[in-house]
C-alpha cells in the first residue's frame, strides 16, 4: 500500500559517539550531568578548604556551609540546609551555566570555589558560632567573597561580624531580607538564638544601626518595644506592605542607598522566609503573605549588580519541612543570581 509518498523513514546513525575504546573517558566531570560524579560541592565547583587553597585558586567567591540550627525557636532542621542547597541543583545545574537574566557565564567569569563547612558540632552552640566566625574570617581574609549557606539565622551574627572585622565595621552596611526583624533581646534567656543576631551585631558595633536595613517584615513579631529600640538605633526597615504599595524596585533602591549612607560595601543576608511559604515552605518560622520568589531573585540581582558586596548569606532553609526541594532550589537560585549579577559586571 502506498499513500503517494514512498520515501522511507530512517533514523540517522549518530556520528557523536566515539570508538568503544574512548568511551570510558568520553566526558570530564563537568561535562557529565550534575547527578553523575557529583562530589558534593555547590554546582561541582572545586573544593578549596583552607586559606592557602583559596589563595592558590585565586578565588573570587567561596561558598561556606554553616550547618547550625540550635538557635531555632520553633521548627528545626536548618542544619541540613547547606547539604540541601548544594544538592538541589544536581538535576538541572551545570558548571557551564549561562544566565538568561544577566547574559553572563558566572563560573566562567568568576573563580568560584566551595570552602566546605565550618566545623560545627551539636550541643555546643557558642563554639559553633565561634567556628563559623573563624571560617568566614579566614575566607574573607584570603580575598574571596564569602557566600554562607545556613543554618538558622543565628549564623549571621558571627558571619557578618567576621566580614566587618576583615573590612572595617565603618565600611560595611547590611541589607537584610526577612519576614522578621531578628532584633529581640533574648530567646528564653539565650542571647544567641535566631531571633537575636541583628541586635548582637548592632550592640557590639559590628554594623552601625543606620546602615542596617531590613526588607520584607510582616506578621506578629517582634513586639512594639523592640521596634522602639530599633528606631532608637537608627535602624531602617521596609515592610512587606510598603513593598506592595511602593513596588519592590523603589524599596530596594532606597534600601541600598540607606545601607551605603557612609559604608561602601554591603553584607547581604537573605532569610528565605522573606518569601511566601507557598514558594518557600521549608523554613523554620514561615509567615504568610511574603514576597514572590521572582521578586527576591530580581532584588538580589539588583543589589549584587549595583554595589560592592562584602559577604552574603542565605539562611533558614529547613529541608525536613521542604517539599520537592522547592525551598532549597530557591535558595540555590538566590546564590546563582548573585553570581550571575557579579559576573555581568566583569
Ligand atoms: Mn531571620
């Protein structure tokens, strides 16, 4: 039987395969899919575990894990955050990634390494924060920009203090994305819970109050007295409602100007709970009515593309409460947007 066109259908023989002999070494680790030959680092970047290795690599950026969640007041699990963020892109990521948003190859333009985790152990919270501080201090001293994967928000206290110590506190402002101000006096008597890090940083003089700028606040905590203390310190904040009324863009531009009113560089702290729990469910203290994921990514691109970063963290990813890696993937993309924006600056 013929339908009037008897041209045969033949799938062409592929010419892409090498000879059988060459097959074993056909792909290098970076050419394989992320899930194949995955060795645990962020986007398969090389490990550089100490200051010497970071210097030898000439690293521009170093990923640091801070697997600590003993400051959590409600739902724990953020100690698994660094592991989850590093593995979230094993299905889709690539060291050859090209950013559609900034038209840059982040890993091509920048030398990015993974410095591993701070040597945190359970049951010794003060020590854990001290070793996180020391790890971040070593990375920053070696000349790399630390991007710290939390961990609960307690880790911003030792991390931002380390960056301020290396760069000079007078030169560093903070833009802090969060549903919560994290400026309470104490948490059931503890000064180092995840509700306190911002007060510690200001009280100890690591960051000047007027250069401490918070974005995304909402919900029912902290209380009036705490906001009065914040006002007394000159701290500036922009609520979620303000972003809804003025637009995210206008608020971010103002936040940048306020953080840099004196300092010349910014430490960027991103609590993933600034994003609506619908888009970031895997977190310790979810708060309804937050930013869209894409709004946060756009804001991070704007900041990393416009100012000199001194350090950055992404915190409060709690994998046991996550679903389908939604939150870990968003946190990984926050890092990728910062890298892409930095790369676009050349
Ligand atoms: Mn927080």
